[in-house]
């Protein structure tokens, strides 16, 4: 009795596992869609990416006369002058302070 149930269970498991490998009967073919629409969207995506890259190159471009306005140049000169005054002040602070007096250690013989 148990041997018969075991045999039926094994056959049922084999039947279920082999259904994955059987080709479907009547149905739609796997690749019935045309690849031209995929190619067109891919080309469109590439064009958009080129445009984005071009815009970012313009946005983050260094050098040239563009981007250096008179206002920016004047601010840069003023900040440089202020930085120099601060550095001179700090240098004077450290030069005018006398060095700390270190007590000489007592000599023990």
C-alpha cells in the first residue's frame, strides 16, 4: 500500500516538473513584436543623452571670458585684499608676543 502511494507521488512530481520543459501549444509566438520600435526608442534616447551631455558641458565649462563678470572680479580683488590684511594682522600678533619663559629645571646631583 505504501509502496503504491510512493510510486504515484513520484510519478505526479515527475509530471509536474516536466511541464516546464514542454513547448506551449496554441499561443502567441515569443517575439512577434518588431524590433524597429525598440531601435527607434534607443536612437531617441541616445539623442537625448547627447543633448543632456552638451548642456552639462556648457553649464560646467571652465575658463573663457564667459562667467567672469566685472562684479565677480571686483569681489575677488576685495576678498584678496581683506585676506592679506588679516594675514598681516595675525603675523603681527604672533611676532609681538614675547616667547614664553621656561623655568630652568633644577639640577640635582
